[in-house]
């Protein structure tokens, strides 16, 4: 179960997906290779890690309009949220995390409010170990929850 939801933190959503081409807001059509995609997110707002509940609920139940880039893939049938990895912290680590991943970026995705190249990354194989290592490199103890 996702920890104290009012805690501030950083998180990664891991999706498995089939190859597809989707229109994502102002990014227009994006070609997604089959494999895994990692989304790096921040939970520094007033809701803290409660944001994770929204992502997981949206994945399982749908029924809401896409609000952010990640919502488009979370609501699409080609994608399946398989894991969330998160940690409580007051440090703003979303951008440093995004710049630490050794995976192929989906240019312009989820980074309209910063100077990063992307906050969504592609891997052909399960990236869980890589993501956990990034958390540890920043001195955080990540929680890992598989989504079924």
C-alpha cells in the first residue's frame, strides 16, 4: 500500500506497452516502441504522494479525462501500469532523476514546466533495477509496489 499520502516525494511509474502511435497533447503523434516506459514524477505539491493514488486509480478504473501527458498513456489500452516506485523526500528530485536514467527519452514528454529533455523514458526490458538504483544514488529508500 502506498505510504503516507501527505508526505512529499518523488516517484516513477513503470508501464509495459505494445507498439503504438498516440496523439499526446501538443506533442502530436508519438511513436512508442514495444517494451517498458518509465515516467518520472514529483509529489512536492500540497497533496504529496496522494498523486500516486490518482495514477493507480486512473490506470485501473479510467473514467477521467487526460489532464497531463502521462494520463494519455495511462488511459490507453496499449499501456499497462505495472509498478510504482516512490520515496518520501522534501528535495525536488524529479529533474535530477530524469537526467540520471540511462534510457531513451521520449522528447518533450512531461517536462513543459522545466528544462529537461523528457520525463518519460523507454527500455526494451524491465527497468525496475535501474530505477531503484537511481533512488539509492540519491540516498533514498525506495518503496516498490507491483500493480496487478
